[in-house]
C-alpha cells in the first residue's frame, strides 16, 4: 500500500514538472502581417475649401437671340432665297410675294406726288411772303399732302410683300416652298444667333432657396455626354408650376457644336460653408458609424469622423481628420486598422 501511494505521487510530480517545462508560444503578429499581401488602394488628399451644394436640372437649349420671321402680307410666294442652315445678314431679303400690283401702285403714287409738287410750286409763285398757315393751305389745295400719304401707303404695301432678316444669324424651321399661297401672319422661319445658347431647365421647389443669379453650372448636352460646357444662372422664374418645379435659365459661355432644341442636363453649383472635404468614396460605415481610413507609412489608419453635407461628389468632415491627410477611396470597405496598403499602379505610375 505504501509503495502504491509513493508511485502515484511520483507520477503526478513528474507530470507537473513536464507541464511547467513546456513554453506557451505566442503568435508573432508582425511576422504574420508581413506574409499578407498589401491591399492596393487609391488615395486622395483631404482639403479645406468651400462645400458646393449641387442642384440637378434638365431642359432644352435655345438661342439667346432667336426671332420668328412672319409674312406681313398675303399672296403667291414668288421668290424664296434661303434654306435651312443658311447664314444671313440683318436686312437681307429672304422671300418675296408676287407684288406686280404693289409696284405699279408705287409708281402711280410717285407720279401723283410729282404732279402735286408742281401744282404747289405754281400756286406759290408771286408770293413774296408766305406764312406757315398759308403753306399748309397751299399744300392741301395742291393735293401735296394727300400725294405724300398715298406714296407712303404704297411703299408700306410693297414692303409687306418683302420678307427681310430681322437679325444676322442662321435660318431654321423653314417649311415653305416657292409657289405656295401665303396668308398674312404665317411664319416663314426663325433666325437665331448660333454663338450664344441658353438652357431653360427646371429645378425642384425644395432647391429654390439655394440658388441665386450668377451661380455657375456644369452642362452636359445629350448629344455630347462626354463634353462639359460651363453656364451661368441668368434668370429665375419666381413661380412654382403644378409639378413643383421652378424654371431657370443658364447662359452657356461656349456654344460650339450645339443646336437649338437639344436636350441637356445641368448641375448648378451653390457654394455653402468652408470645411474639410473628402471624396464621397472615402467615407465607409463601420459599426454603424462613419469612418475614414488614412494612409500613414504604408498602413491604413481607422479614423471615426463626424460628417456634414453630402453633394454626391464630396462630403463635409466636421471632425476626425485634418486638411492634407491622405485618405483611402478604394478597397476601404473590408480594411482593418493598421492593415498594410500600397498605392495602386495606374498607367505604370502610382496614383
């Protein structure tokens, strides 16, 4: 019995010594981290600047100077001197109605004026002093006043058969053909100035309080989605339509290649407060809170931030990072604090 107890004690003593002699090995986190390939990321600099509230609008382009050309008279369209797309000068003859009778009436009126003038001069002979009242009487008696009015009437009637360009520009909307019968008041075409375009667009009623005249806008015509045009807000219609929209007009600084009637999108930039700004992609949600990862010495640094306004491009950062910090804007959703990162290669160069 005594030998048995001694054996048990020896076994436990030996086991205890062996267990204590074993060393617990801690994992080498630095070694493990060095074995993980760094995550490629694109970065940008946080900057201090003016946050711009961006207001979307859509509408149609029109010339800033466009006028309808209308027939003043009626009759047979004898001459048509223009075509769509043609450039014309102010005062240039565009079309002419048949006007044989009007020309004949003008010649008769000129002849009648000459006769009346001769009669007036004849009646005035021998008069050494003629008062203003006497002059008026002689002009009426000789028919001179009537002849002048008839001449002016004949000139106006002839002018109604001639259609001239009201401004210099380009012809558009021409549908009439030579030989058509025309009624007074019918439109011939429009003449527009091609180097100035205005976008008439609609914005939401809720955005009205953020706009004012003079604001700048980026304009993207549907025909040239990759091309950016700059515009300036020149008019605000102080009325909300039945759809809850407010009409605005934007003058384009350059209208090269654009045509009246083209559809376009606009983004009106309304400056707000001064603050630290980062690209929208830099902000991710971690544990229900906004986070920005900064890149410091090849490591991703997890920073909780407070955010302000968001315009779809930039986000205001009210606290958490500083202007000049290098923030990560790609592959940041799954990043961990102090994860190894490297700038992505773009066209053979780092971003």
